[in-house]
């Protein structure tokens, strides 16, 4: 079964740090871009960061740049989000998601999709004093 | 800053048809943004519904369809059912990364 499972959430004080993990199984983890998406209580979804297959590219939403670092370990089929200098407004459920960007069809033709096709159940981060 | 716009709420009668839209604060949504749609019920993870504008994800009933209507992406539910009552999010793939709309809360009554 294709799945991703998040862990590492918890209660942390403002200014503190937390590291989230996402364990992937049922697919070739090293072949996919991966993303973190969060949802503050009662609010909508917000993309946080993503990373390419060999970790040579990372991108972040402006509000977390310089504070959060996304990484991956393909040997462990795991994705991580190191969160430093946490703020009250970082309080949210954090989801790990697989990005489906393209498939290669007959004749080597790439068909592009660009969507998040596998989601975990999320892990809750609460930043409060 | 790019803002993706969605109706905050919508209501549809059981068996009825509803179209939710996904626009941009500046400019038009086109297929080149690969609009996708997700359904979320309270306490659950988002579920992919539509990708690449109009392709249904695996297992999604054909009463859900996607399109470009004018300058917006659209999600149409034909023959709405009670369990379609959910939050619906669109997301666009842009040069600045993935940008989600604010979501539409759909009520079926």
C-alpha cells in the first residue's frame, strides 16, 4: 500500500524548535518530489516547502524561509522538516504529501500532472507559551 | 503576492448541480497552472479529486468534473449527494511554488 505517515508533532514554546518526520512506504521514494503542507486550526491549506528527488532543490513559502529546512533520506525512505524559531502562527496540522509531476508514456513522452496524489493523516504542532 | 480565490461557501440541494471556481487575484487561471482540486472533511486529510484541470483521481465518481470556465478553473458536482458536504480546495502550480485557494465550504441541504 502506498502511504506516508507523519510524526514528531507536539507542544513547543515560541522560539523553540521541532523536527517532523514522514515515513514513506509502498513506492520508490527516491523517484518523487515531496512536500509539506499545513493547516492552521479552522483555516485553509498552505503549502510550506518541497524538495526534489536528490535533495538538490528545495523551495519554501516566504513565511518560513530562513526558519524551516526540508530534507530527505532516501536510504530511510523518510522526509523531514526542521522547524526553528517557531511562532504562534506556525501552529497547525502538518501534512506530508507526494508530488506527482509527470509520467513517462510510450515513446518516452512525458505527460505532466503536477498534483499531490498521496497524503498522510498529519501531525499536530502547537506553538504556545 | 499571488492570491488564489475561491468562494468561501456554497450551498446545493441534493441531486442538484454546483460549480465551484478558482481564480487569481491578478490574471487568469489556465491549464498551464495545472489546477487540481481536493476534498476535505473535518479531521481528515485532503483527498485528491481532480488534477491537470479535468482528470479525475482514482476512485473519484464521475459526478465530479473539472474545467476552465472563462478565466477560472472550475469544479462541477452534478447530482450532489449528502456526503459531498465538505471543504473543497484548489491549488495551482506556480513559479513561486504551490498556491492553495482559501477553500469553499459546500453545504448540501
